[in-house]
């Protein structure tokens, strides 16, 4: 059995290296395609100006990419501290925690970004399902699918409570309802739509299905529990 386990370890390691390489290649390709729009916001962001950086799509994307090394450093620091404390699955827990925050906050920022008539235009709401999907367009649908995708992907890896498709659906829908309600109450010149809730929840479920193989089951011991220290011989 030990021999079989040793033979299966290299393929798993190779698969992980390949997936990491593909992710880096995909991100590098996306940065190359968007290099000109991102560089338009770079001077404003480097100067620390709110207008032209944090209130634009290009600026938020640029700052998200700049913060990527900090997110990786946070994962490493959390995982190292937990590993030293004897916590099992330290890397998975740390990656899930940082991934939920890093992958969700930029999309929430873009979603809550006020429009040109914020504060003056009356709040608008659309409660008819599937009516706004046509006006969203492909880019809008993809953007709404990604709003809570990181939450749906990492939440069941970190916590056992949401580790099921119905619960992830409820989590994504609940978070989306809160966002749409905030848009309506704050009068951000955005339409609070039931279709946004449906698409956001669907994105969380699809992302959760993609990470289903890494979900923790209720039969497993809590990963935050330190490993038992073996008793000394004799």
C-alpha cells in the first residue's frame, strides 16, 4: 500500500503544477490583452487619487492585480502559522480564507460603484424574472456570475456548514439580496433586479461544483483541530 501511495504522489504533484501553470498563463494572457486600458488608470492609482482609479473598472482591476502578491503572502503566512501549530489542512484553510476575500471584494466594489445619477435619480427595482437578462448582454451575465464565484468556490472548502449545493445556492442568493437592497437604499443609480440575484446565485453554485472534489465531508474531523501529539515511547 505504501508503494502504491508513493507511485500516486508524483502524478498528483504534476497535476497541481500543471494547473498552477495554466492559471498563471491565463492571468498573464488576460493582463496582456488588457494592458492598455489598465495603463490608462496606472498614473491615477500611483498618485493615490480616488477619481480615475478606484471609481473606474480599469482602476479596480489594476489594483486587484497589484494586490495579488500580498494575497499570496497572506496565504503563506497563515498556512505557516497553522502548520507550526499542528493544524491539519493548513494550506487549504488559508487559501480558502484569503481566496474568499480576495476574489469577492473587487466584484462587490464594482457592483456597489455609484452611477452618474447617484443620490438624485430615484431608486429602481425590477422584480420580473428573466426580463433583464436580455439587457445585461454576455459581458454583464459573465460579470454577475463572477460576483460570488470565489465565495461559492472556497466557502465549502473552508466550512462544513455550506458544503452542499442547496446551501451554496442559499448563501449566494442571500448575499446578492443584501447587495441589491443596499443599491436600492443608497440610491446608487443602479437597478435592483431579481435577475441579478438569480445570476449571482447561479455563479456561486457553478463555482462550488467546480471545487466539489475538495469539499470537506461531515465525517471528517474539523480541520482546525491540532494534530494529536504522539505519546513518548516507554
